[in-house]
C-alpha cells in the first residue's frame, strides 16, 4: 500500500510541475518529457509498485538494466497527453489521472482482443453471443472505460469522438495468440487473411439473419484499460443537416450506419437465430478434426462458401451498388459458394452445373420458388463461365446487372442457411437427399419438414419461407 501511495504522489507531483513546462508542442513530446529530471521519480515509483517480476509488459532493457519503458509510461498510459494538457493550460482532473495511471501500471496485463466495427444500428444494450465472439453495442461512457485515461477523452484535441460510436455494432473476441499492434494501419491487413475471411464464423450468422448489407468498417486490437485501438480515421462519417431554432441549418457529423439494423423487439429473435445457426456451424466445423474424409471435406466446403459469400458482401457497397469493374467478378464468388456446398465428393465432373442447379432448387419449398432458383443458378453459371473463358457477357443495362447481382446474393444467402439447417454432421452426405427430393422422392420428411420447423422456431429477420 505504501508503494501505491508513493506512486500516486509521484504522479501528482509530476503533473504539478508540468504547469511550468513550455507549452510549445515540440518541447513537450513524449521523448522530451522522458528527459525531464522529475520523470525519474515516476520511474522509480513504478519500479517499487509494479516490479518487473509481476509486470514484465511495462519493462525494457536500458543500458543493460531492466527499467519501465518511457514510451509505455507516457504514451501507452496517456500520462504524456495529460502532461501536455496541463502544460498548455488546460484544467484536467489530476486525481482521476493519477488513479488511472496506477491502475495501468499495477493491474495484470489484459488479453488482446480482436474487435470489428460493423455498419448498422442496433439498440442500446445489445449483447448477442456468436460462439467465441460477442455482438455488442456500447454507450460512449462504456467505450471510454476501455482506454487507459477515461477522463481525457473529451479533452484531447483531434481525438476519437466516442459519441459517434454510441449504438454502433461491435463484434469482439479474446485472442490469446494475438500480439498487440498499435500501429495506425487501416483495417485491411496485408499480413494475413482479409478480416471477413478471418472472422467468418462470427459474421456468417449475421448476414444470414438479414438481407440488409453488413460491412466491416474497421478491425483493431483492444487491451481493456490500456488500449482502445480504433482511430478517428477508421470511422466512416457523413454530414447530416438539422434545422436549428432560428430556422437555419446546422451541420452535424454522424457515423454512416448503413442498412443493417434490429429493433428492440427483434433482439430476442436475433439472439435465438444466431444461437441456432452458430450451433450448426460449430457442428459442421467439428468435422475438420475428424478421421473421416467426408466430415473434413464438409467443414472445408462450408468455410470456403462462407468466405466467398462474405467477400462478395464486403465488395457490395450498397444494396444495389457494386463497382462496375468488379460486378462480373462477384459472379465467381457466388458460384464458388454455391458449388462448394452443393457438390458431392462422389460427383463426376460431367453435368456438375446441372446437379448444382437442381440441388440448390431442392432446398426451397414451393414449385414456383424451385423453378426461379434453377433459372437464376443457370444464369449465374453462364455468366461465370463466360467471364472465366474471356467471352463477353450479355449486354445489360447497369441497373439490370446490379439487380441480378442482388437477387443472386439473396439466393446464395438462402442456400447457405438451408444447407446448414439440413446438412447431417456424421458421415452421411446431403447431396443424395437433395437429388432424391429433386426427383420427388421422400421430399416432405427429408427437406420440407426440417425447414418449416427451423423457420417457425428461429426465423431470420426477412423470414423467407418460399
């Protein structure tokens, strides 16, 4: 306790002497502050209150000795920002800053968590389990507590305005194997798989829930109480105009929410749906470690289909908006997703497109829906083949092409969901059951009944039961 008291006093003394520091920015950088004689007292107090044996993450070697890193104590903790604010004449809550610094130094090092900022608008208090992930919304105050100096958020010029993120959907999960990277890199990461591929098991239930587009806006690391790695530049914003009380217009910066949403009354349905779909995904993926060939292949096929569907989602910037030069390529993603799930290990190469078409159609309940599905899958295969072989696709108006892509996207979502509902998890293959259903054999019990039960008990938001 005495060591903690000494650490607190050293921080208060440090902040008090900061009033006498020059206010010009270049004189109060972290590098410059680390050379101040008074900072030695802070380092010594940290050594006593948070020894290296218990807080290795704070230390680095300096001239052969292990000492607390000044970059961590000033930059990582936020103490450097607090010092600059004091030097520049701002009024800061020094007691809260001292308490935050003590917590930063003496608490166990937190686990690194993967966080994804998504488009969308969800009710306050949303918390939906997604396997090892959680879909959650936060208030600005709750987000403030994730950083090292909660009391500074409203004082730092140019900092992230957490009010923009109130109600924003985040998907997060602990990642014990992840090493924190506090660089200012954008959300796309060239060092590994794209985010929608890396986190597909969390995102797939959400895009199967609703036909509203869901996008990843940013991927970043969080170390609770130490680092909330989202930066201002990573939050897509737009300007909204409001009429003020004098009849003029006021500009307000707001987060771009996109179309994905859920109302408070829909949250229990969303929770139940995600729980059911996540369980089915987990059951299929458990086959990845099986000693049987079919379960292993089935797990790989699901992952492949999900990755291509999510990649196409990420490249579709609005409900009917796709970059013109990418529109034809999206056919590849959608057809690969269909083929990954509808193909059977026993299939011969000849006639594969026809089998994919009839099996996809067999997943739907009414003759009219099955006829429509066959037609759309046939068109998608034709477009895919022409594109791959370098032929010219049929001349279409852009609006017609985008409408076709939207219909194909919605169709593939439904195929993935229905495949998950029906697919067995043992060594039985779904394809023969779909082939029999396409021929009118035992359709009611094998296909229709399980689909109706699922859609009645855990319907998706769009609740398509065709």
